[in-house]
């Protein structure tokens, strides 16, 4: 194989009651202290959906169904893939692999420091330009 393959990172846009769940990255890693949509790197042999379900369990202790892809963005050697993740009633997320998490109103997302690769997605979500319950828009 020539060159290095693109690494895929999957993340969930989890919306509940008009708010979206964001988590804060731990110190010591890349983009430490910044806010993000929960998720992580896809491992060899995993589908995007399986990787995202695993990451949500590791980071927040919740088991959720992964919906359709909402957004894709390049980030250097990474391809970021964001999925709609419907919230399931009765779950209680815990900050297992993150510093903390918050339920944030969509219009308040730009006030949080996200990694630069997330900027356009954050702007579009805050503006209501991406339907969170309908068909997948082309990104």
C-alpha cells in the first residue's frame, strides 16, 4: 500500500429537547480542553456505526442508536464523520472518558471553543441550517 490511509473519526450529534450534547476533551491530548461532539477514531474492522456506539459507551456510558450521516469534514490526515444520534429516554450520561459534558442550546454552540475542523458544522447547526430529523443533506 502506498501512502498512509486516511483515518476516520466518527462523532455523534446528539440532540434532545432542543439542546445538543457536547463534551470537553481531556488535558494532555490533541485539542485539549476544547469542546467536541462525542466520538473517536474508528478501529480496524469496525463500521462507523459500531465505532460510534463503542465511543459513546466509553466516553459517556450510554448505548444509543446511530442514525444517518449529517456532515463530513477533512482534518489533515483525518476524515471526520458526524452522525445524527437520537437520544433515548431514561439514559444518564456520565463523564467517563471526558472532563465534562453539557447539553447546549444549538444557538449557543459558537460560544464554545471547538477544534477548527468543526467550525463550519457548528455554524450551520447554530443557524438551524442542518435539519436534525429529516433526510441527510449533502455536505
